[in-house]
C-alpha cells in the first residue's frame, strides 16, 4: 500500500506546483504584449491627456505599448463596462475618474457594480476645480457668495456641462454644505456653459483650470475658491472652499483600475510604476504645469478613497434627487 500512497502524494504535489508555476511565470513576464488602457471619454479631453501621460510612462518603464482606447458614452459607463467584461489578465485596464464614483448612484440600472467589479490599482493625480462667478456678482469671497445666495434664494444661476458631471456635483455639494439654493442650468458640454458664464447669462460655475485659467487671468471671470483641500499651484492666492466649509472636497481625480480577480502581482507591479512616475522630476513638472496635484499610495489606499467618494456622491445625489439626463 505504501507505493501507491507515495505515487498519489507525488501526483498531488506535482499538480499543485503546476497550478502555481504558470501564474508566477505570468506575473514575472508581464507585460508580454501590448496593454489596452480604456478611457471612457473623447480623445483630446483633459482625462485623455492624463491617460496618455500615464500610458507613456508605463510603456517606457515596462517595455510594451500601453495603448489608449477611447470609449466615450453614457458618462464613462460604456468604457467601464468594457473593462469589467475583459479577462482579468492585466492586458485591459481602466482610467478611473470621478464619474465612476458618481455614476454608481446616479444610474439606477448598470450592468456592473463599480466597487465590486473593478480592482483599484493606484491613484495618479487630483484635479481641482475653481468656483467661478461673473464679475457682475458683487461677491469677492466664498462667504460673501454664500451670504448673497441666502439673501436671494434661487436667483443665482449655476451652469454645468450637464447633469451628473463633475462641475455639477461640485455645485450640488456646495449648495448642500452651505445650505443655499442656486438654480442649476445644465448645458451639453463645458464650452457652451463657459460661454454663457462669460457673457453673464449665468452667474456661477465650477470649472477645471484647463478651461478657466485664461478667463480668470483676463479678468472675464472671478475665482473665489478651489475645490481641493490645498491651494492650486497655478492660482496660489485662491483659498480652498474648505476654509469656509470644513470638509468640502470635490473636483476630478484620475487613477488606474483593472478587472476584478486580476493577479495581485500585476496590480502591485503597476502600482509601483505609478508611484515611481509621481516621484519622477519630469512627470512632477508636467503635472504641476497642468494645475493638478500628485496622489499616489497603495491599491488599498485607492480602494478606500473610491469607496469614500462613492458614498459622498450617493448622499448628494439622493439629497438633491438627481437623475441622469
């Protein structure tokens, strides 16, 4: 009986080793072919720029092309679902951004659960928005704007690129925390909204530095606050909204995600490279020049951040009774 038993144990050990070795070998050789980085937005947009910056870094560091694949539509949901359905082998990744945490509640029926189906890899940058007013509005500070809004309920017209967009959500959070009423005016994109803000057709808007900076410097718009916890390097004289409303934080962010069940070894490798990019002098200079701040940290840190953002926006969406347009 001893010989068959030894043969059985040998076979079991051999099977276990065979199951382990391919996975380890796969992680060691990753990436062995081009990697798709799916961005659920149009080419040339601000998120697309960050996707390409990160993809270029990863390509140079890991020796394979990281190809940006733009899949716009349904507020980034089309691109996200494409990654959710992809094999969890590290060859299809997702540019994770603020809409992912907003859409989890804004859309009643999605074919995926973002927090469950996308594994956090790492956070890249934090992109502020500026709270802007038309010069015809007398308020020169955030407290003055709040006082004006309380004295004139519903009179201030707040523009946004659309229902559920980042600037819209920044405004809804501001309204809730400040306990004020502003009338939301959604547009089909940031360009028309900005044009009407400059012309004075609307009074207030939250906008990213890329679209707001030139108008602020030209005196066409007045910036009262920035939505991040710290001041923006491009306009360091503008205080955070949080100095008036403690705990306020909004704006965009960008990071990397992968289909759930992607091997931990691959996720850890990609996370190390993201943090290496944020420590690189050239990358840091480019990031600072775009008016954004580095994030970084572990996959667990990014996962915690995403869960907190999803909960925050769920509360705002439910409070305001928002529905997708």
